C-alpha cells in the first residue's frame, strides 16, 4: 500500500508496521479463500445440533452463551476439527491467491508451493523435488488425521445409537 500512497496517512498510521509486510496480505488472502468453505462446514455442523438439547438447556435457564459453550460447541467440535484439517490442507497447497495478493516477494511471502516454483525455475530440481516431497508428506499426514477423525466420529455415532455411554 505504501507504493500507492507514498507519504500519506497509510505510512504514518499505527498499522504501517503490519501493512508494509507482505505476510499479512498472504494471511488475508488465506482467510478470504477459506472463509466460505469453513462457514459452510460449520453451518452444517451447527444445524445438526439436536433442537431438543437446545430447548432443554433453555428450560433449565441457560443463557445463550452457556448454551453455546455447554450444548452447541461439544456437538460441533468434531466438525470444527475437520474444518481445521481441511483448511490446513488448502493452505498448504495454495498458490494463486498468495502469489497474486502478497506480491510474490522472495524471502518475505514464501510458502512451500511458491518455494517449489522458485527452485524449479532456478533449475534446482533436486531441492524442488525435496520440498515437493515434504509438501506431499504433510498432505498425507493431514489426510491421515482427517481419516482418523472420521473414524472416531463414526465410532462415536455407532456407540450412541447402541445406547452405550460415551463417558465424555
């Protein structure tokens, strides 16, 4: 922003230490890119909270904040964890938004996919392959955690259908 508004209020504001660095623009791009997906996943999880539990909490005199902490959040926690895993996977593979919004400044706004591109363009194929392999391993780890959470949620649902006390 400083290039577009030199010597103006932008550079004199208290936010300038953050606005001059491309890292915060990359964070902003990630946030905008994943907000729609996260909102949809969390909306579905919140809509799946049984209305009976919310009505029972209201009947006991719980405040809306207490209903959220004691009823909604425990029912949504697996969806929230699932959302964090998916956002992590999206962030690891994000290329376009970070490249465009952050200005692709070497050493300041570098992510793993951008680093692979830089190494490849410099004909350093061994290092590019190593970084790409690391990115692949991180993606496989994210997938394994997602599968583990899915298995745990399915097991929990089967136990609750059979009337077994979950203990938590």
